[in-house]
C-alpha cells in the first residue's frame, strides 16, 4: 500500500479536508506486482498490513481511503464473494424449506449478515474510478454520495435479520417474502464472472461455459425451492392435493412429505425443475392444484427464454466471433462489392488474396494496436521500426529527432508476390521501406519490353525520387516474394521536413549522391535543385513572418532546423531588417549571434541600422553600432533634406549623431541647412 501511495498525487489530509472535500485526484500508473514468488506475495501482504497498523491510530474520514487494487481489499472481496455465493444459494432454500431457521443455521446466517454489514462500512472508504474522466476519486463525500444513490438501500435491507423479524411478529407469512431482497447480492457473483472472462490467464471458453452452467443451475435451484414452497402452503390435511404429497416414486409414498428428510425433498424438487427446464418431463411429477399449475406455466414460459439464451451463447462461443467466421463474412461482403462494380478478374483475385492474407494470424499485426492511444502506438513504432529506418541510406547523418518523427508516421503493409505497388509514370505520394521480402524495379520501354533495373532487399527504399522531386515515378515496382513494407506518406514527410529543414537538405544530398551514377536520371539534379530552392524561399518567408510577430522561440526553432538568418525575401530584406524595424531587441541580438549580416542592404538601399534610425529605437541603434553596423547611405544629402522637409527633428538628430556629413547635398546641390532657411 505504501508503494501505491508513493505513486499517487497528493491526497487530502485532516487539516485540509475543508478545501479538498470535493476535489478529485488522479492516480498514476501502478507498478505491476501480479507476478512473483510466494515469498514476494507474502511480503507485499505484510507491507499492506503494516501500513494499516501504523496508520490506524490517526485514521480519519478525511485522511484515508482504500484503493481498489490494495492487496488486503482484494482478499476482502474474495471473502465477501464466498458469503455472496452462500447467501444467493441459501436464500431460496430458506424461503422454501424453512419456516424459521434452526439455531445452528440462524447463527450461520447471522454471521453472513455481519460480513455484509462490514462490507457496507468498507465500501464507504473504497475509492472508485470516475466513468467520464477515468480519474480515481478519493473524496469521501463523493464516494458516499455515489454509494448512497446506487446500492446502499438494498444492501441495508439485505442485512436485516428477517428470520428474527418473522419469528417476533408471530410468523406473519408475508414477512418471509422480504428475504428475497438478499438476492441483490448475486451481482457480486456476476462481477466475479465478468472479471474472470477478462482475465487472459483463464480460458474465455471455459469461463463462459462455467457462467452459463451456473445460471442454469441457479435458476433450477430457485424454481425447485419455490415449487416446494407452494406445497407447504396447503394444510396438512390436504397434502395429497399437492404435487409432492400425491406422488409415489420407486414404491415410496410422499404422502407425509414433511417427515421425509430434507435432502430427499430438495432432490425431488430439483429433479422436477431440471427435467422441466430440459423439456423432457417424464410426467411422474406434475402440478396438482391451480396454484401449482399457474407456477408451472410461468416457469415453462421462462424456460423458453432461458433456454434460448443458453443455447445462443454456447453457439456464439463455438461459431460466432472466430477468426474463420470473420473471414467468411468479410469475403462475402467483398465478393458482393466486386460483383456490383464489375471489377476485372485479375483485380478481383488480388483483392481476395489480400483479404485472405489479412486474416492470417501472423500478418497484419498493426491492426492489433489500432485502438491504442497515439502516444502508445508511437512508442511501439519506435521499438519496432527505428533500427530499420536508421540503416536506410537515404536517412544517413540525419538527426535522432528527425528519425523519431519519421518512425512515428510509419505504417505496416503486406503484399503478395506479383502485385505491382508503383507503376512507371504515375504520380507517387508514398515512400516505402522494405522491411522483409524481395521486390524489383522494372523499366518498361515504349514497346512494352521490360528491363529489371535492380532488386530491392530489406533496408531498401523506393518512391523517394518521385516524392522528393515531384516527378512521375521512374520505375515500376513489383513484388517478387511476400514482403512487409513500411509506408510513409508524402504529406507527412513534407510536414516533418518543414520543421527539420536541415535534415531535409541532408536527405536531398544523400539522394543526389545515390543517383549520381545513373545515366537515366540526367534531369533529376535540376529537378531537385528547383525543389530545394523553393523550400529555401518558403523557409525564409516563415522566418521573416516569425520575426514580424516577435516569436523568438519560433525563430530559434527554425534556425535550429536549418534556416539561415541571412536569407532574404522578395524585397531583399533579411530577418534582421524586420527585427530592427519592429524594435525587438532580443530578436536582434539572437539573429546577430546566429550569424546575421548587420550591414546587409535590401532592395531599397536600407541596412538594419537605417531601419532602427527611421523608427527611433535607440537601444537597437546602440546594439547594431556596437556590432559594427553602418548606415551605408548612397545619398546622405537626400536623407538629411527629406528629414528637414518633413520636420522630423529626431530622425535628423540620429543621422547627425551617426556622423552623417551635415554638408551633404541633394540632387540640386542644396544642403539640409538651405532647406531650413527656406
């Protein structure tokens, strides 16, 4: 329990109960302690006992709860289950065969009620998992409210000593019917079977058969007790008018059936109930009076429903849900689809073969984890595919982060021999990595002749040329033997390369080196160069946009991914121009540290220092001057004259402070002083 407590977030204590009463807490993942030796299991049990013993002195309603996975609580559940089985079996027997329990059975029944009463108290301390949020709720008010709204009332009624109430009331017959409320405890047995069915260590078939047999035997047991009870409602003088008082079996008369041993009476009633349920009905036991006839009609009607339920479940266990049945249903639907759309014979055969392959137990394993969260599937992909992707020549010298992102987007696909995965001349939007099997690249000439270019073995990759250069697929790729491929979509690759631009350029470099000696790919380098230039322009625009917004973290991420701070946009402006014009001092400093040119000139003849001077950012002016920034004005006289004409005294002062010649003239050979005189 201490180990579990350490893995939980903060729980409410007594001095914080007022402000945490309605708060929910989330329990983190528990360590799997289901395995281990007998010594280890006893050690865990002793540890839990030690926790309760040590904390018992200061146990308060606000401070302690019991977690459902607690070892001691699990043993308590097993104990309650035993008594639930006893109570579920004994309740019909008490109602039918006992009009007031003898002392030894009364003591046993009282012990059972005390156990269930203790279970009610324990339930008020048991945390539960919220069905909507999947958080472990440990707040006592929430636990009590939930229990009070669901099972508390019926549980309390079940713990009432109804036999004592019956005797104390002078044996009023109607009070005996209240004992049936204890059958609500059957839900604990049902919960046990539900858990048993989910336990992968137990055969599902065996667990279901055991549950169905238990349902059948319990229904016949209850019917037998009720049928016997109907006979006891008649006076002793009219025993011959009851089903049991009127029969003679094997030469033995049941006329005085109350004097016959209990076991014989019970077996006789159970014999009738089982034969009636199985619809055999030899006729040796039958209803005699109207009450018995009505009950038999109701019971037989119920038997039809119960029999259909049992037979249907057993049939489903044997046939429905099996891999073969699923395959048959899938194939039937596929054939209807192919017939409806009049697909060709070869395509039909490929579709059927692939469907058959999908239902082979050792293939299509990816479908097993498709319902898991994305984060868990990503970890599985890393464990399965990373070693294969790292050894692919196209991804040589790429960063670990880039490889991880690629692996997370990989999908398994299986192909049978003879299938064509990519056709020459088609547009390709997937890249495939060969994980297992053998394929071949085929060049198809205009006359239809084929030339095998290469064979693709594990760790080979194809589709890369068409995807990276946006050209038609140069070769046809055909399967030679059953193969397992890892597929990466073009859109996913493009998204990753936009984030890791440096790795994207490394991929292009690796691809160019790989295709360098291929005379059939003469046009390929120019296509790649065009794609690279386009990507660099897009990246420069993204950097400038991030600088314009003042997003320093995005700028750092883009530079880390391969963006260069000296790249210019369509106006020749670098990121440093924009940062200086917007007054982002931290951005200016970061760009300078990353190698930005402090004296780059845009298409309008402005340097970053000139942008800062125009906007009046003195701190950025000082920073740029310290780093060697210059104005590099082609016509300083025109700038001075325009400042005078516009009345911009601040701009004029900043120009003069940066040692611009005050005697510089404009195109009319007039100085700024001459304009002031005018």
